C-alpha cells in the first residue's frame, strides 16, 4: 500500500476504519456526510517542543565588527581598518610647537626683518640711544616710501655707516625751512612727532628733490645731522623701514 494513500480523499470511510481501527467520533460522522474523509484529530506539538528546536547561529554584523574584520575582493587583499592614530600629547606636542616657532622666527629674522641698534639721540623722543628694533627689509619691495616713514639707509658720505631718519620730502617735492617750520610744496606740514623742546630756529632755502631721492630729517632737530647737512638721500641707499622696538621693554611698540 502507498504510505501517502491514507491522506487522499479516494478512500472510503470503511477503508479508513480498517486502517485506523478506531470507532468514529461525532465529528468524524459530520465530516463523512460532508464528503470529507474521516481523519483522526491531529494534535499540535506542545509549545515546549517548539522552544527546543535548534536555531541557526547569528552573526554579529554591527559596524564595528564589519570594519575590524579583514575584507577581501577579487584579486585584491585589503588591510583591516583600525582606529586612527592618536595625536601627539604631552612633551611631544610642546617640543613640536617650540621647534616650529623657532623655525618661523629664524626665517622672519633672516629674510624679512633685521634687528638693529640705535646709536645717538637724533630720533628722540620715539627712539632712544641703545634701543633695539626690527627693520623690515622687504617693505619697499611691495610698497612705495611715504612721507613720515622712519627709514634706515647708508650714510651718503660713508657706506659703512647706517643712519635712521624720518622722510620729509618725496621725489619732485620742494622743501624749505623757515625758523624751524618745514614747508613742503609751499605748504607747512604738521609734525606731531617733534616736541616743542626739540625744535630749532634753523632755516633752509628751498630745495627741489631730484627724482629717486628723498629728503630726511631727525625728530630731534637741535642735534640731528640730516638732509640739511648732506642733502637728499638716493633711493638705492635706503634698505629698510623701522618697524618695531623690542628692547627695552618699556619702549616696545610699533615705530610711527
């Protein structure tokens, strides 16, 4: 007999009774009159049996486990990704910052600025004797010399000496001095950087400044040796602009 034939509707109730050898129940009689085979009541397995069924192992697919697992592609091996390297801390960070600061300072001092020392008092009250300051050696490569700038230049009579003075007249200007009052292009100029006690009564006839030259004077007019004595200064002799006093500490500041 086919083992599955007992579940086909071709069997009669008599045949099924012979196989089952059990008396009909009222429910089976109802199914018989409706044209269904008389089937025994099937019981569902207990809930405890369902819980005992083995389950497939689960794989942890969290982003962390995926990133840390080796990855492979066709014809290529990828190195597992790891945490980013930590930033240097402690003395390493301090030493790195100090080294970078020193390197930048050396570059600025050697190539952009030059430390100089003031000798004399012709630029009082802003610059005093033995003041230390930085001069900008590249300032006039990108900008023109302006009236009022404090410049450093080689002394026209001796190129081994450097002077520091203030620019009063530009190329093409006319300059004259009448009892200490300075006139540029026939207009008196304001000089707040010259205190009254440092003025003098010296007069100078009108001078027209040649192209490429500059008229310079010290702020301490009583004792300054400047263009009133040695004439205009050629542009080629001017090599820096006074920028910042760094010593002594009570004199530190921008030179104006």
